[in-house]
C-alpha cells in the first residue's frame, strides 16, 4: 500500500531585489493589474546603474481610450544621492512648451511631477525620492498628474525605504 502525505511547503519570504516590490500595491481602484509582474531587472541611465521592480495596471475606458499606469521602484545602491540629478532633469524637461513640471511632496517625501501634452493625451511621470538612492516612479499614459499622485498614495513608502 502506497501512502502519500501532501504537505504544503511554507512559502519563502521574498529576498532582495524582490523585497523592493513589497511596498507597491497589487491592485489599484478602477484598474486591472497585469497577470504577472516582471522580474527584477538591472539597467543604467545618466544617474548610474540601478535595479528595478515594477507593477503594471491599465483601464480600458472605451474602444479608443486606454489608461496605462506603471509603478516602479529603482534602487541605485549605496552612496548615491539622486536629488540634484533629478532637479536638473525636471528643470530641463520643463523648458519644452508642452510640458508642465512641478515639485511637490508625496507622503512627506520630495517628489517631481512632469506631464507632457505634446501628443494630445497626457503622459505623466511622477518621481518620489524615497531615500537618497531609491526612487518610486509612477508612469502614466493618458493619466493626469492629479490621478497619478492619488494612485501613488497607495504605495507603502516605508516598506520601499526599508526593503533590504
């Protein structure tokens, strides 16, 4: 006689860099979440090499109108201070005639919101400085600044800051 005992294996707690995603919401009101979140990725830009995790959401408003919203955490590693580079980038972007840029606070953290209307529909990027070397970005296609900021309010910034 064969006896099989089925035991559920305990779920392993995520390890870095997946822990960066712990502060990002899995759902957003009115938006459908992507069936899977992309794996952590590393890349490089003018501020340096970073590790990135994200979640993607969208809302179909009509056959010709879709809102897409992506929440991203980028970690640039110890010893980085991104505030100066971000201020310069926002100042440069604001010189374009169809771009509106603002400095604001989100969850009492410094943030920059840039909305580009050159294609008619707004494209918004809100960048929150969670720590000197860690950013939370909200990237919205067909999303106004106010909506992007409101959706960012669902991020648990303390979990993003504390992720190790």
